[in-house]
C-alpha cells in the first residue's frame, strides 16, 4: 500500500474526460507543492481504446491551458479498486458499474464517487464529449453490436426464469419513432440520445424504464463489464419490476 494519497479518475474509454481530470488535478497538486504526496492516474471502464493515444481534441484542450498529457489509454484493473484511496468517475452509470465491481472484489464501494459531486455549481454529470457529438450527428443509439445474438449471460439469466430470446441486435431506426407508442431507454445517456435522434413529428413516448421501479434508482446499469453473472441477475430483477409496473399502471388499467 502506498503512503501517498492515491487518486484514480475513470471514464468510459480513458481518452477524453479522465485524462483531462488527471492532468488538471496533477497540475493543481504540483502548484501547491504536494506532488510527492500524491499518486494520480486515470483509466477507462472498457478496453475499447486500450493502448491508444488520447483523443486529439483532449490534447488541444489541455494545451490551451498550458497542460500536457503523454500516457496511453488503459482499462481499470482489479487491483486498482483496492490500491486507490479515491476513485472518481463521470456519471451515475459509471458509479453503478464501478461499485458493483468493487463489491464483487470485496472492496468498500464508498471510495467511488462522482467527480462532479464536488462541483460547487451543482453540475454532477460530466458528459462524454465524443459520445454526445458522434451520436447527435450519426444515430440515436450506437451500432457496435448490430447483427449479434444476446450476450451469453443474458441468455443464461433468461433461462433461469424459463424465458428465451432469439433476438438479433439491431440499431434503432427513424421509423421506430413513428411505429412504436413507447421507446424505453435504460439510463440518462440513452434518453438524451433517443430524444436527439427523434424525428419531428414523432409518435413514440421516450421514457426511462427504471422510472417504473418505484423503490430503486431509476438508472438500469449496463452489467456487461462485470466479470460474473450477478450483475445480469440484478438487472433482470430491476427490469422485471419496471415492466410489471408499466404494464399494470399504463396498459392493463386502460384496457
């Protein structure tokens, strides 16, 4: 264990937000003369960009403020959860993922916090600048897994409840907004992206599915990045409660 105060900044890919946070915080500590008392690093939730240079616009933004960054993107490691005193991330979905992983590793999840929770202006979510721009131009929801079958852990959890799925992944289309009465997203990013891609006029109501889970947080976290199946089971339970309440309150009562 390090004698220094250890701080890890985490974003999705470790090419935009977390490198900026690392560079800014390192500069603040250095200017106050405390560099020797801190160990500061950053990482990504995913391995999408592992080994890549950070985004060029990240570098140009840092240069504007006289800062530099030369490290390569990396994914957070299991040992990071125990090693770092503070793990600061950018949005509630990331907090959920990180805390779930910490619990599976028997690490106290209390060290994981929203970086934006320290913003005196109250802007707790630090948006992904790449994701927001790319999706608003190209499509409402990304096409990373188009044509794929559901994740094996998803199929396993469905089987535990005597359910099956032969669904093949597809990307949402403009006609979906005109054909469906309801379109559900799982987190705030989904809702923003769906609304940004909606044609005018649009028939569909765009809603957060978790809003119908009245006793739990309304964000349904993505369990993909967890190593085991427990996150999928938790997500199934949350989705089941939400769908049941939606059906009973919005559909069944009106039929």
